[in-house]
C-alpha cells in the first residue's frame, strides 16, 4: 500500500460524479485519470481529466464494470488509487479486494466492511450489537416455511419480507395478513435467488409512510469517527430519490445527536473507514429505526457539503492517504439550509421514460446560493446505456424558506432542450403545499402526483413558444439549415446530429 500522499487517481466512473471527483483531485494537486467506454469518447469527464483511457464497449458490464481492465489501466498509468464514485463498482467488495491485492488504494471502506454491510441481514445484526434501534423483526433468515406463520404472528402485520442481498427496495414484499404469507415468502426467496444468487430473506414489521432520513458518517484509520448531520430523502418515486434536503424539516438538535451517535456507533462496530451513510426510517413520533449502511459516497452528498462547508471527496482522499480527519465532531456546525434537485433525462409525461438524444441546448442557472454538478454540456448525448441522471442542482439559503425561493427561481432559469428532463417535475414538488410546509413522508410523491398531474414552470403555450424560439435561434447561430442540405454541402457529424435533433423537436412543437 502506498504510504503518504496520493499522486494520481483513476476514476472508475462517468458523468457528473466522475467530474465531481476530478475537481477534488485538481483542488488537491492530484492527477485525475478518466476511463471511458467507446460511446463516451467525447464525454465531458474525458475532456476534463488529465489522462483518459478506453475501457471497452458501451455496455457497462464490458467497460465500467470490467474489473480486470480497470485494474490493468490503473497499473499501466501508475495510479496510486481508484475512486469508484457511486453505482458501478462502488459497493463491490470483490473489486475492493482486487484493488487491495494489487496494492492500489480503493477509496472507500475495506473490502470486508463492504461485504459485511452489503448483506442487509448481517448489517441488521451489527446494528443490534451496536445498540441501534431496529424495526421489530427477525435477525436470522427464514429457513423453515412451517414456522413463518408463528414468527409473523409474533412480529404482527403488516410485515415486510426483505432479501438479505437486496437493499434499495429490491426484492421486498408487503404482507397484510396471514393469507398469502407463505406464497409471499416463497416467491421472495425465489426472486432473491435468481436476482442476487442468494435466496435468504428476513422479516420486518412494515412501517406505513415513514420518513427516510440518513446520516453522513466519516471515519479515519486512526479510530476517529464522526457524523456530519442528516439528509432528508423522503421525496422519491419508485425508490428513486428526486429531492433531498438538509436539515430535515423535522430535525431537532436532540434527535440529530441521538441519530448521529447511533450512526457513529455502527461505524465503530464495523471498523468503518472513509465516507458512509447510515439510513434510518423515522415514524410520526420521531422514533427512528436503522435500515442499512451505504458504503459509498452518495449522489446527494453535496447537500451535506453545502451546510457543513466540508469537501467530502477531498476528505475521502485524505483519509485514504492515512491522514487523520481534518475536523472533530465539535467543529461540525451545520449552517443554513440546502436543497438538491436531481435532473434526469426522463419524460415525466411518459411515465418517466428515459429520454435519449442530443442535449441541444444546455444552460445552467447561477447566482446566489446555486451549485450545479453536471455531467453534460450542450452537445452531449444521452444514450440508453447508463443511468439517465444529467445533473444535480444544489441550492443553499440561510434558512429553508430562502433555499426554497432560490430553488424555484433557479429551476425556472434552467434550460435543457433536445431531451426531456425532470426540471418541471422538481419545480412542481417545490411549489406543492406539503413540501413548502415540510410535511411529507416517503408516500408523498406517489400520493400527490398519482397520474403525472403536475404543472410545469411555464404554461404549455409559453413553453412551446420559448422552445421554438430557442431552437430557431440555435439553428441560426449554428447555420443549420432547416431544409435538408444537398450532399455536396458538407456538414460535420455533430451539425447533422444537431440538425436532426432540432428538426425532430421542432416537428413536435409545431
Ligand atoms: C421499510 C419500509 C417500511 N417498513 N422497512 C425501501 C428501500 C429500502 N432501503 C428499504 N425500504 C423501506 N423499508 C420497513 N420495515 C419502507 C421502505 C420504503 C422506503 C424507504 C426509504 C425511502 C423510500 C421508501 C419507499 C417505499 C418504501
């Protein structure tokens, strides 16, 4: 293992998170190495990196998930460390172990910790051992189908069948009563077996409409562990987060301290290293229950950065270098309020179908309190191969009211054309009564927006007119002819892309 400073980091990711990590490298004077799939050859993370190497074809499993190839590139270019970002290989204990074996620093917890906490049933046992409150349920997997009825009776209905290898809502079953209990357990076992190659399931009492609040933790290799406050993540649809904020509207200093110390206790129990997130469910009486630990940097980490003033990626690098945390628990004093909106290339009017194509015009909001972490620029292509997140907009204000006002203003400034986006969807949530009052839980989005029944920042007419104007202006500036060009008049590949995409869009507006 390299001692002392890291000189060069390979970033095993793409899009906005790869760019976020490149920026932290550059702030620290570290050389940033990008990897890219064939389809990402001209992606912005490649342009921003100091070096870039192709890892394979577009399909993730042949490129960004190709463990051996990534290790080989790291070796060949002399990288001391690999930052996995989130998704892809970030919570793959086998990859972390491969890095360890090859004497490359994996920027994250040790491989054993990733394996331990990745098993949700093991994580639940660790939480119980560390004295954290857990939802009533079993701390063993259901093996004897003849016993499920009496076990279920002890816990009470409704209950939830969860897969040990699951997490993030995959492979869960709600059971309302004894009818169908056995069938639900059997089908959950089958599904988990084929989805994860691990059919173990366990029971938890089902909490109705809880809040989802998570605590950011950080630990170094010298035994120090701290918490950096919470993020409220209850605004989600189909297990995909849409808006996150910190502090949580329901948080009090006492509850924060209790949840924070619980999170630190599980960090210590699991010998945690680096950045992590402890997820909790919180009921209407502010009782909290441990859910799971995410052993990675989260998408929503900037919300915590904005209220604490700490660069979490920079800190991950320091800790990976073997340094002690650059702050103590008492140094962390959250200030103001931050809201993050995730901007996906999806069409809210078509059941959030991923929207592919060329981002014809991309114009970010700016001004007081606005930060945008984006993976795209004008001309970027959104393909079918990866997560359709384009950007995250994070807004800081002195209090919740100010950050909501700025968020609304910034969302109406945001311009993306060529692909559909969730900007209007985010705006309608920010404007909704429950959100404004901070009165919402994990059921909020599905309950308030059941049939895509939400407004856009502009009226439909105004939106179409503005859209057409933008496209005409764009075509004018780029000298893109609306009528098809003759073959003799050469057009670059990009210009053709733009033209086709613009004409396509125009046809829809007309
Ligand atoms: C629960 C629950 C209610 N009761 N467990 C979903 C994602 C996975 N991390 C755990 N999840 C849940 N577990 C018990 N005992 C409700 C959810 C849940 C949820 C949790 C967090 C954020 C959004 C959610 C949406 C639906 C259900």
